[in-house]
């Protein structure tokens, strides 16, 4: 197995600061390997940049201080993210200027032919396959998440609906429900994409897939994805991680 990954973040054309944080580590802090994270601080709340950065730091601290994975990998990652949630929440409680802050969080770890992930919020994780692009994660908003979960909308239809307010984020509450899963990476998988909604608010899945048709280099794909989002308006911070995966 060979992995090459790259990440890029851009402030966009409208925001005054970049509240996104990302982490690309093809070797990964022990005991996780090939660890990748995108976190998007809540733009409508105070100190979103503090929330995303602290969540990322706390998650990696938890992982780095563990000598081995207790239980399966996805549950271990969920424990790390629950710890990060507590750290961000406590920071907000202790500092008035951080009151109400929070962040999305999407993390991937790849071990051999398995991809483990945890997710909270409206950042996204995609598999880019030879025939198209497939969204793995759910958008946790008042409208779309509930309707998709209840079967009233499929993921593609849900994108036509407004996402008013996130109903799940890291740090906003003492406890948070974390989505987690492990999937087998088949030979049809070309890339894995993690991104903040600064990309997906500007580009449809079809437009994202068109960018992936332009080449396979992770650095180049990150550059072109961000530029495409900027060309489409760049109304938010834009963060992307592209993982090139070869399962041979």
C-alpha cells in the first residue's frame, strides 16, 4: 500500500479570518497511522479558530499519549474525539470570550485496506472512485440530518435544502454523538477527500469529481479544488485534504 496526501486551506474571499484547521500526517501519531483531520470552527460563534485548533490539538494529544489502541480503531478514534469535545467545551466555559464556540471535526485513519473515520458537523469525507464520487458522512443540520436519517431524503436531494443550524458540533455541549465507521477500501477507490463546507457550498459533487478527472497528484488536486471554490465565489474558508490511495 502506498499513500500520498496533501492539504490546503484558504481564507476565501469574504471571511476576515480562517477558522479552519487541518492535519496531514501520512505516518500518523502512534498508535494511529495515516491520520488526516479537517475541522471547521463555527463561523457564527465566537473564537471558531480557537475551537478548531484546540479540538485538533486535543485529539492528537489523546492519540499520542496512548501506547496502543484499546478496542477497535474506530472506537478509539471516537474516544479521542470525545476527549477533544470535553477540552473545547471546558475552554469555552472557563473563558467568557469563547462562550458558545464549537467546530466540526472529520478524521480519517488508514490501516492497510481499511479506512476508519469519525465525524461531527458539516465537513465531509468522500471516496473518489473510478466511476464517481461518494459521500460517506452525514451533514448534521436541523433540516438535512434528520430527514436523511428518517429516509425522507437521500444524500443528493438533501443538498438542495438550506442548512440552517448545525445540531451537532464539537465543544458546544458537554457530550456529543459521534458518527464512526470502518470501511474496506476496494481497488476502485482512487482518492479520499476531506473538506470543509467552504468547498461543498461552492461546488456540487459532480464539479468536485470533474476536478479529480484532471490528474492524480494530491498537491495539484488540492490547488485546483481550492481555486475552483474561489472561482465559484469563495464565500467561506476552504480546506481540503486529498489522499491518494494505492491498495496494491
